[in-house]
């Protein structure tokens, strides 16, 4: 019988949903608190299992004996009324908290049959039909959570919560109808009826689980009529008395809610999120700055060296004399061991976030060297803070002095307004770059670039991959995360708020494994409705080990990469400092049979075509300087301007590093 009720409930929900789906109703809720009434009919499903004798002892004549095994054990159905008030509080576009208080009628009629016999003649017996009519009702309090937008373009919601019923009325009336032989004494040998009334003792508070579904229909600008069906599964019996040791009443309720907005302000229920994510492209930039889709990354064991530039600047947030974590990572003296330049991440941007520690370590290495620290400000928003430039320089001085035990006389502090070679003063990017300290030393090794080299490193080609993620939703986007991994090992992770932006992955030497396993990448995005979407992709990997090259007699080579911050803002002439670096570090790597590829870049400031010409001029300047010394090498120059953002231009460090050339020297072994 219980299984039949469950099946019936499912069928009713399906039929109800199907029939409502043909109605042209607006999927609406109120965006503010709304209230109203509910009314419904209960299908009460009584499931009794208790003995009848205690209720009929007072009905029988003293000369009769009742069958002691008689019990009310037959399931029965009845109908009752449910009515009350309702308050709906929308939490967001998906969840609505519904509170209800009202009347719940649970009563019904139970029947059973038994036998009675004469105490004077135990053989004679008669049939006894017992009928119990109950009057049971509660004050019902129900906290319900409605979940909307589960089915796209429909107002259907599901609901779940609890029903707490406080007993209002709990009584019953039992009647007995006896039919039998004339040997049983009675006032009348024909059918005899007896009855009695009593209260149900020890009636329990009704606790029940409520689940169901509803379909809001707009019947006015601010009025909603909501047909609803719910199933109530009780956890408590009707009474804790031993006389009613097993009597519960599940309910199937068909009702309707009528609600009004408290402010008269209602809007359409926001539809289900249409969040979609993916990639408009995953690729690299060719030698001419054109974006090319990428399916495979080649990893090769080669003799490799790379020169990472050292900016003679450290940048500060506006009106601050302390650098932020995004601009400078300060070494924690509490960490185990001491700071070492060679343990830095092989990445120009990351290296230049450790400027103070690099300079401090080099001042220890060259005890005769001295350092000049010049503080500046942007000359605009900070102009009223006259002492800020000096405070910035003093912060750098005190850090180097205390953490690297550098004597006072070796550190000269100065201050000025704008830097001597300032960036543009007409754009916020330029202002951010002018808020800095500058470092100068007559000992060139203090500010020299950092050279990292190895006879055997795994180098990726291309070594610069751009991911172009997208997310589209009818809701505002909240957060996104892009993760890159290989064989379950996390390589890099990017995250942000709002629309996902193109992310650029500079593959560091030895970052990829020495196994021919794919690179996996995954984009996860959420929107303001709470919806989430994920998109995945992978890049094949071809790995050429040194052993494989020898076995297959593949040509081997030496690769040297030099990234030089050679140019001031909007300039293409070679500075004396970088002329020295070219002559002492770059030229020794160029042989008569080398191929030298020179790529010129700019930051994001300025017109694209102007920047392309500027970057070409920069590359040409370097090519002329090298080819004047090594004429037989093969030279290729490319002016990429700002079309290939090799460093994060949202940071002053990244923009400074982008005013550069990168020189690739490939020499056959």
C-alpha cells in the first residue's frame, strides 16, 4: 500500500508539471518580501496498527466477551482542510525562503471487525464491527525552501522543508455494531449498536518532512497564484500513549497560494543561468606577431643559457612609502637558509620582484661597492606629500642595511620630484612608473643582468603560449580560474574576477617533464546565480631527449636567449650600460655559423603602428651593433610592437621589461 502511494505521488507530480507546461504563465517572483494565504485539501493516509479492545470494553454488556486480538490495522483515507498565511523571502534568483502558519486537519475514520461471545455460553458468538471516527487537527508551522530555475524557461520550482504541528484538537468516537444469534443477550436480538466518546491522550507534536513542487502564475502586476502539491511524511505518531502505539498519517496536499508584494515591486523571475565557457583559441605568436593556433609543444634537450634583465628601479603604490607584494617580494629572514640569486624562479618578471634582495646580496659580494638610492614621486596626485620621495628611498636603504649588514656610508639616499628619465605624465600607466626609487652604482656588477646557463635543459618550442578563454552568461560573471597541469602535476594557475582575460604562459626551462605526456588545461567559471561551468583542453607534447637525438642522428645545437631592457620610454638608442652588456655577454655567444633572431617589443602605451615602428628600430639598433663585430652570422629582425605582450603590462615592472629586445642565438654543435 505504501509503495502504491509513492508511485501515485510521482505520477501526480509528472501529470501536474506536464499540464502546467501548456499554460502561458509568466515565470515571476517578487524581488522583495511578499505575503498572502494558502488553502488546500489534504489526502490523509492513515496507517494504524493498534488493538481495539481498550476502546470497546465500556461498550459491551457485562455478559459479553470481546475478541482480545481485534485491532485497527487497515489503512484508510480521508480528506481534510489546510489553510493559513504565507510569507516568501527571496534570497537570490534561485532560492526563496517560505514561512507558513495555519490549520491542518488530519482526522479520519478507521474500521475493523471482531467477534463477541456470551460468557454464559462460550460457543455462541456474534460479529462486531468497530468504527473509530477521529477529529485531529494542528496549528501547523512550516519553514520551506523553494528552489527555482532548475528547468530552463519554466517557472516550476521544487520545495523542501519541515512541518511542525502543535496539537489543536485530538479526540475520537468509537461505535460498535453487533450482529449475531438470539442466544446472545441484548435489549434487542436484532443488530445492536453501542458508542463512546473520548480524548486521545498524550497526543504528540507532529513533525514531518515536506517535499513538493509549485508553479507560479502572474494573475496581476503584483499578484501571483501558485498551484502547489506537497507530500508530508511524519516522523512522530499521533500519540505516545500505548493505546495508540502505531498510528501515523502521511499526507498528500493539493493547494494554491495567493501572494502579493509588500512593496508593489515585482519582476520576472530571472531565468536559469545560460553560462557557457570555452576557448576562442590556444596558440602562440609567430615571428611576425601573428597569432597561430597550437596543437603541439616540442620539448628538446639542449645546451641553453638565458640572460634575465635587471631593472634599476623599484615601484611603489600611490601615496605609499612601502612597496606592495605585487611589486616587490621581500625575503623573510625567518626562512631557513639565506637568500640566493641562483634559486630565483627563471622568469624576468619574478626576478625583478626581488630587486632589494639581489642588490643586498651583491653588495655583500662586492664590499667596496657603493649604492645611490633616489626616491621619486609622480608629480601629480602625490605632489602635496613633499617628503614621500625621501621616505621611499629610506625604506630601501633601511631594508638593505638591516638585512644584509651594509654599512651606512655605502648607502647614499637622495630624493627628487619626477625621475630624471620619467615615463609619460599624461596617462595613469606613466604615473605608476614614476612612483619609484632608482638605483645607481659605479660598480656595474651590482645592477648586472642575471645569467643562468646549463649544458642540458628542457626547452619548449614555442616557449610562450596564450590562452584565450571566454565565458558567456545571462548573469554577471563572478570568478574564473585557469589551471595548467601535466601528468597531474600543477604547472601554473591564473584566476580573476569578472570576464576571463587572455592568459600568457611563458614556459620556463625544465618546467615540462621529460615524458611525452600531454599538457592539460582547464577553465572554471562561476556567475552571480551560483552556476558553474568548466571547459578543458590539451596540448600534445613531443619530447626530444639528448639520447634520442644521438640515436636518430638529429642535429644538436646551443641556444642562448638574451632579454635586455635596453631602452628608455619612447627611445630606440643604445645606452652605455647595455652597450657594455652586448660586448661582454652577448657577442661571445655569436659565432660565424650562428643564426641570430632579434625581436623588438614595446609596452602597451601608445598607438599600435607607432609602437611597431619603434620596436623595429630597437631591433635594428641591436642588429647593427652585433653585426658590426660578427659579419658572417645570419641575422633576422622582427618588430612586434605591443602586439605580443611578453610581460604583464598591468604592472609597472612588466611595462618596463616590455621596452626591450630579445635575442635568440642558435649555433649548431
